[in-house]
């Protein structure tokens, strides 16, 4: 089974509007971390936001917020006030604590976001 | 603060050849991880090096090997290249290996094409 599922291959949003990128995950580990990365056409993966499984509040970093619904195993990224420079691939990733997996991130297949002027 | 740098940026090889990719970690980081990103896919973990030792490996065959040097820079070596090895190879560094909330800092990658 896929550990990270991103069901939206592509999304379009108008400049200055908000957009939600979906991510669901699968783990039986009670301790895990969820990450979102942005990958522009240059190739570099840029860290956006982190949510720990024990965090009581949803994470926020500037225009980025994470809608964490633990019971549904979802960690959706919300980008407010979209900018043209937000056009990129967005990846959801997870790090699990147990089973010796804490050294790696497991990524989803990504969502290509296009911001229209 | 110097970020993660990778070289070369692009490489073309033929099937059966060997290739070495290089990575300089971010200043102050002692851990380097390598990921393979095939076209249209998310990155897949290859292995991680901490203090010159491999301390984690993904589902990649032994022809994928690596090194980490005392200055924490790293190499990824791939022997007997296959067509499916064509991908973007990403290097990432971090300072606190094994911490759940540790974020990775990535380079821009090496685009490898195997013909």
C-alpha cells in the first residue's frame, strides 16, 4: 500500500486566491512527522512546513498552513494568497519513528500547482 | 551559509557504464542522504551516510554505493548502468539524523540520462 497518497496530479488557482493540496498517509506508527516540500523547475526541494503526530495545533509558516486531521490520516497543505512564484510541484512526505525508518523520508507522487495571473 | 551543492548538473551515460555523482553538504551538517527521482514520481530514498558510515538503505541493489568523506561531502556511485537508472538524483543534508522533525536541505540534483 502507498504510504503517502496525493490524489491531485495537477491543480490550478488564480493569483491571490487560496488553494488546498491533498495528502493522505498510511502508518501504524504512533510517532511520525509529516512534511511538505516545494520543487520548482530548478529541481531543488524546498522545505515548507512540518507537522508532528503529537502536535495539538495545526502547523503554520507564513502563507502555508497544514490542515492535520489525524483520525482521517490526512495532512493537507493550504496556501493562502497564491503568488505566481508558487507555481511548482508540491510533495507530501512522512518520516516514521519505528522499524528503523527514522532516517528516511517517504514521498508522495506530488501535485503540480499552476497559479494563473 | 553555503547550501547543498551537487555536481555535475547533467550527465549522459550509456548502458553498462559507471557513474559518480558528488555532493557537498550544507555547512554544519554531518549527515547526507541520496534520493532518486524518476520522471513524474516523488523522490525515493537510496541511502544515508552519517560520520562516514552508511546507516540506512532503501530498496536499491548493491550496484548503488556511496561514500562520505571527513568533511561530510559525499559521492554516489552507480555501476553497470541500466536504462531505468535515468532520473534526477538528489542529495540532502541534515544536522540531527534520526530526529522525527529533522528537515532535509536538498541540492538541485544531477540529471542522469542513460542511453
